[in-house]
C-alpha cells in the first residue's frame, strides 16, 4: 500500500530530503519509508492512484522515474534508481502519479508524449498551486487571526494536491463526503475539516463525528436536528459548529449552486436560534456565490446579506464565504485571483467583523473562505492525442478522452473549454482553422463535444491541449468502457 507522501509532513522533512533519500539506492518503498511511517502510525492511503515518493533531481531531460503505482493487487510499489527510464508504462489498470524533477512543462513534455503517444496526460505544476496558496496567505489570512482558508477537496481530491497545499499552510479542508474526509485525515491527520454538504445522511454524520469532525453545514431546521441527534459521542455537541447555508444570488456564476442549496434569510435566522439557543452548538452562516462567479460585486453583495442576516439573528461565531472565484479558461479571460481575494477580504471587513465580535460569546470565532476551482484549475494542463481525423462533408476529429471522462461538465453544464492544438513533433499547426465536430472515444453518440475550430492541417497523432484542466475534470470522470482518467504527471 502507498504511504509515501504522508511521512514527510509528519516528520517535517522537505521534499528535497525525500528525493535525496530516494536517490540513495533504495529499491523498495518500505525501505524508503522504512519504519518512519510505520512508527508514526500513519495509515496507508487507499486511493491507489495517489501519492508520489520521488523522482531524481539529476535525471536527464525526458527521463523519469516511476515511483508509485496502483496496488489493488497488494503488490509492492517500486522506487527506481535515479534517472531510470520506465518503459513500458505500468499496465493499463494501474493509474500512477509520477513526480518529475523539472520546473517547466516544456522541458519534458515532448519526450514524455513521444514515449507514450496514445495516452492522455494531466500535467500538474505544483508551483502554480503554491502560488495560489501564497496569495491566500498574504492577502486573506493576515488581516485577522480568525480567518481560515479551507481547500474544497471536491475540486480535485488527489493526495498530492492536498499535500502540497498543506505544506504551504493551507491545512483546513472542505469535504462533502466520508470518502473525502478519510482521504484528508490520511494525508493531514490533524486538519480542521468542514463537512459542508448541506444535506447529509444520519450515518455520514455519525461516521464523520467519530472521525473528530466538528464542523457541519445544514440548510433546514430538520438537517440541523439530524446533525444534533447524530453527533458522536453526543456530549460533543457543545464543541460542534453548525453553520446554516444562506441562499444568495448566483447570477454571475457559470453554475448556479443556489438553485439547489441554501435557505432564505428568515429561515436562516430561525436555524441560528435553534443551533445556538436550543441545541447549544456554535452557530454560523455560510454562502456560496456560485462557481466561476466573475462579478466581484456579487461576492460583496452576498457577504453584505450574510452580515445583515447575522445581525437579525443576534450575531454568530462563524462566517463561511464559500468558493466561487473564477479561473482563466481562455486566453481572453483576465480574472485575477488576487483581486477577487481582496474584494472578498474588504467585504468581510466591512460587513462581517462587527457582527462576529463577541455577540454569542464563543471563544472560537472563524471567518472561512473555501475555494476549490480557483486553487487547482490553472495548475493542470491536459494533453490528449488525436485518434482519427475525417475530412469531407462532415469533418470530424476523435480524441482519446471525452464526455464520460474529463468533459462531463460539458454535457451537464454546457461548460466550454479552450482547445489548443500541437503537432506530434511539438510544433504549432500552420493551417487555417475550420469547424470540426469533436468526438470522444466511447461508443455512445452522446460523447460529442460539438463543433470546434481546429487547424485544417490537424492529423492523427497530433494533440489537443486543454489548459486550466485541474478542477472538477478528474473528480467527475467515470469508468465507462473501463477507460481510465488521464494519468497525472507532477512536476515542479
Ligand atoms: C460548500 C462549497 N464550498 C466550496 C465549493 C468550491 O467552489 P469553487 O470550486 O467554485 O471554488 C463548493 C463547490 O461546489 C461548495 O459546494
């Protein structure tokens, strides 16, 4: 089983230490983590496609070391000596995360694709994750010690992402399921977990509270009661935070979450009184202004409404302003993460701080933000080989991915992606662009991405390149035909 990523956190070792250790001739992961993980009692990660041990700092360009693979079968993972090239790729039923010792994508991408010409890959740049984490630590946290950043795990739950964010000080996590909670607990055992799915089963609440989760969201008085009746052990209710989800306008968002979630203001006021005065838990309010919400003003308006509702309820101890910060999907998008963080931060100071202060007497006050998409999307490039090109009256391109794997949001939410192309030799196409129908790889005609402008010199073996592919694409993929999601190659 895979344990590698956990021990550097627990043992405060830098990744360089890990790499050096891996380069020191270890041939077996147990030898590499030898006793350290075992002694620390860190459980094995059970998401088999996760976790990285090491690459080599000295590997020549185009070489990479295989460090992890799927272990459903229980076989031992390998840590190969530095610079050893892994060919062929691990068997198809083994999804691997590979860590490459490079800083820039272009330093290795062609060698890599040439070695695996028919596969789709996601290239995750951890440097970009760190950049986002640092913006949050510099522009959101410092204003007020009560501020917290929780990464919304649903956006991309890979252990390597959770681990990198934790290294950068983003050590709290918004989870929506027991499986997400278990995953976070394994990578960051001491993380503060917010179980924020507004509707949950009684058993999920019991299991989560048994795992020391003390923060829950509800959107009706019945859900509040369900939480209060299922916290385990029951006396922990006085140490539990229950946050009421307020419906706010999602008019400027690509996906309207308020069409499903949130209660009107008067209901939220009732819930806060129930939570605080009858149940005896710590009360709060949460919002979500909708995912890929491009309007800074609408974040501010939602936060103002939250403050007003809190005032009517006699003050609360927790505010959670949700996620929703937009991402640049096409070259014409110019959304600046820092600008949105600052707008939200100012609105918090203007509308929330006074309503938070000492109103309900709790010592534990918190103002949380929980972005998902904006933290991970831009860190990943997805590169997909073209399997066939048909010219004639109905020009068509078939690529090695599709609606059922990385592009479910295209079908469900009509999400549009920016499709760039690259020739198989790594050069740009020169031809004029024309309309092709872009088809996915399954036997279902629903696996159609529609008409896309692509260069007329596009050929089988060339690539479609999708930037900003880190959010919700991997987490939504399904296994139709037993096709696997693209493997993750991790660098920087
Ligand atoms: C409660 C909650 N918090 C945070 C997020 C993350 O939102 P985003 O990815 O738009 O930042 C979501 C997304 O659905 C959510 O439901």
